[in-house]
C-alpha cells in the first residue's frame, strides 16, 4: 500500500493551489491501475476540495464567499488571530478521496484537486495513501 507525503508553499493569505498534476504523478509513479487515493491535510487552518479548475474566477468566488460567511472582524475567542482560517478549514474539509481507474485519477471534465490555504503564506505538508484494488 503506497503512501507518502509532499510539501507545498502557499504565497498568499488565502488561496487555492491546484494539486491535480502532482496527484497524477503520484498515481502514475505508484504503478497502481485501480484503487482509491486518499489525500489528507493535517493542518487546522487549511483545507482540501475538488471543484472547477478551468475558470479561476470560481476559486476567487469561493474564497470571497468564505470571507463573507466567516468575517475577520467577528468576536472570536481564539486569541491567535486566525479563527476565521480554522472555521474555513472546517467548512472545506481535511481530506479528499479520488477513484483511480486504469492508472488515472477519475475527475470530471472541469474538476481539479485544490489545497485551500486560509492562513498563509506557509509551508505545508500533505499526506497521501493509495489503496489498490486487488
């Protein structure tokens, strides 16, 4: 059961980083033809999501909507100053699962896998696990 981790660096306070190419490489190098890839984010101020990647306005719209839903100026108890990032991370989730068939990740035509940074810029580590269909 192949597993591993990789680092990425965010550049902005809040941004989406497309991981689709990196995940395709992991699957290809694993040699697994059919199974399930689980991608996990162990950070409490960032998330993972699968959504449209063809139009970057979609990512901006999601970030803008999160900012309206979770305002920076609310009365948060957490004193570190990044409570909105924690809430946004809970909204987006900490993992995604992707079907692998014939050595390819199975995404829809417009779908991409995104790391969602809500408290950057930072260096982050993501973990992955590939479960092969035997």
